[in-house]
């Protein structure tokens, strides 16, 4: 619907909004000259890196990259769509959004449907406290829920009579209830969809009821049923408990994704207020996108049975195309036979919180799962691992994470050491799966042959003081264009240490853009010692030959070496170009 709002109105609205006042009403801003600074509301940080430029009409975070105007801030902070954000700002500015007639009719229709669902929510919640709701209250009490948590999540009860909701609804809301199929007229007469069930209203990010989930109190074949999709409810885009989590924790930094309504509520009952549940059989890309609008850190929590692992695998595969740098996904697999509801009651919130903190990172979960049943000491199994993992990594967007996981795959398939220290044929089903407790081996790098240009670029990254020598060599040949350009910049900026280089690239956007693709062609970064040794040979071939000869002499007389000669051997073996720089 964003296309139905005139662009001229949007621009006028942005001109009228004081960005500093808008953002300052939601987070604490501190004056910094003509601008304002704050800790970023979109990621967890201790040092302020969030900057507001009222004169330019935008904000920018140097930590997570969040950037935008007043509309984008309201969208991100409040979790709203474009149209809702414009309406929110228009209300703040005392303006009316100039929709065309068709758009107004569409919005009025949606509001009528949510009005009907809000009425149903109030009806179910009131029925819980009535005489006929006594069995439902007993059930909730047995599950350990107190009155405050029932009120927070607006839990209700659907009476067992077939038309209780329909009969109680005002005349103007009967048709909308049928349109959302909360009441069915499939057989020519109205009949409530939910009967004799504990009711869980599903609310959108603005707190409006858009659907329901209902748990039977009888012997119905379907233990849980959900509202059918409608014009206001698309199950792949709605997250149960997200509204309540945002109410409890204003600045969410992570979300725990569980599988059921009662899991969310039980965790909240025990003080873990950032649990939510996706709707449907799997966490798909729409669900993930909805989650990532609010946080950059997600912990998926699944039961430790086969169904739980299948659900975790689907969540992992659906996340691949979204895994940009800065996202932090983890997987928490519970002991078999347990779910969050039962486990948090059994071991308490502190123990459960420790499980969350020890959840398995996305990369480790992927490699652990794909290597199951393989003996990585066998070349055939290393080939099988690559055949399994490479298609998954190819789905990921180019990022530092993808490159690091690619290097991990090459290392695992290289066979230089055993990656997993686990018993062959370990039975996960019997013993449970705790990837977070596995030890990781010392990584060995793979020897690779790089071009002279790439070798010298890497050497400059490790030892910027070589810039003068690299520039001189680059000036004498056309084969070292990138290294020469990098060296000239280092000399212009008078950068001589790695620390200064990192700081320079971090604060100089022009330089960062200029050298962003410097190492794109590399699939593996050699060890520092190997890089500097190779650069030494390129820069001083005669000196390198002398070094190799001296090194061979020392090795032949290893047993008779003096302390000074042993120190010389250590320095020569390290391949350092400047021993002082290493200390």
C-alpha cells in the first residue's frame, strides 16, 4: 500500500518531523555539537555509536550499520510496516494521510475485521472467569500459570456450545467474524470454530488481535487448531508472543524461538520474557524476516527428538539466504522428552538461562549436523562432507561469515587432523545432543599458492612498514597493480603498524570502499609467517637464499647449537621480515 501514498506527502511529512525529538522520545540522546549520540537501539553496545543528524534528516549507527530517516526509524523501532509508520508520524504531525478511495475502503475493511477479532478476544477472556470456564481455569492452574500471566497474554476460554460467540456478537460484527472464519457458515448456519478450548489470542506488533490458537479441553482429534488465514492474518508473517515480549522488554536484543504457545507463556511465567513462537509447521523465510526486523540475535529452541532436529534443520536451511554479517543465530536442542514448558519448571529459570547462553552457533550446528555418520579420517567421507556442505554455503550471501565457513569446510575436508573428538557411531537419540559442549581442535591452515600481487597485499596487511619496498618493486613492474596502489595509500597516510591500518580503514570510508574487494579472489588466507616469508623472497630474493642456506646449516647442527644460535634459528624459521616488529 506504500505506493498509494503520494511521494510528495511523504517528503512533506519528513520535513515536518523533528528527527531528534522523535528519536529522543524513545531513547536517551546526548548532544554532540550540532548532532546527537546514543547507544544504538538496534543492537547491544556499551559505547555510543548511534548518531542523529537532524539537519540532514537521518540517523546512522557505526556499529551495526543501521541507517535511515524518521519513517525507517519508526518502522524498525516499533516493528511497523511502511503504511503504519507513515500513519504514526502523520498523527504526530497533525496530518491526515491522503489515501485514495480504494485504499481507504481496504483499510476500513481491515479495521472492521480486527474490531471483530478484538471483540472475540474480549468474549473469550471474559468467558474464562465465568462459571462455565471453571474447568479451563483449573487446567491453567495445573500448568502453573498465575493471574498476571493470564492477563498479560489475554488467555481465554471458548465455551462448548456451538454458537456462543456468534450469539454474543453485535449485529455489525457477525459478518466480519464469518469473514475471518472465526465463525463458520460452511453448512448454511453459523457455528463457532473454537469450542471447549483454552484460547490464545495472536496479536500483531501493534497489539491488535488478528487470529487465535485454541487447545482442546476434551478428546478432540486435533489438540491445537489455529485460525484460518484471512486478510488480516498470514501465519508465516506473524510471531506469537512478540507483542508481549516488546511490552516486557522495550529494547529487545535477542529472541528465543520455541515451538508452542504454552512454551512461550511458561518461560514468561519464569522470568524469560523474550520467548516467541512462529506459526505453522516450520520457521520459514517469512518468519525469519519478521523476526529479524526486531533483533539480530535469534536462538532457536527445539525438542531433542527426531522431529525437533528436522525442525531445526529446516530453520537452518531457511536462514542460509539471510545470513549476512552481524546476524547471530544459535540452536538449543533440549534433552529428549523435554520441552521448554516442562524443563523450565523442572530445573528453574537460572539453569534454563544457562542452556540458552550455551546454545550452539549457526556455523557449528551446520557442520555438526552435516558430518553426522562420517569418519573424517577417510578421504571418501571428507568428500561426502564437502558434497553436503558446499551447496548450503553457496546459498549464503557473500560475507565474512560465509568466507569463514568456507575455510572451515576446506580445513575439515583437508584431512590434516580429526575435526570431531567424539566416539564413532555416537547415538544422539539415546544420549542427547549438546554441540555447545564439544571441544574444538587447534586449526591448521591449508598451504595455498597465491599470485605475487595477492601475496604482497597480504604482507602489507600484516606488516604495513613494508610499503616503501613494495612500492619500489611495484613501480618496476606492471604485475603488481593492487599491491602498488595499497602501498602508495599506506605511505600517503603514513601508516606503519597494523593497528594504525585497521583504525584507518575503520574510520576512512573512502579508503574502505577503495580496498573493499582487495582479497575477493582468495578462498583461503595463509598463515602470517608463510605470507611474510613469501613476501621476503619477492622483495629480497638474494637475502632469502642466504637465509635458507643459513637455516639449513643450523638445522644440520641442531644438537650443538648455542643459546644465541637457537634464538637465530627461531627467528629464521618464523620467516619474519622485521624481528623487532614481532616482539
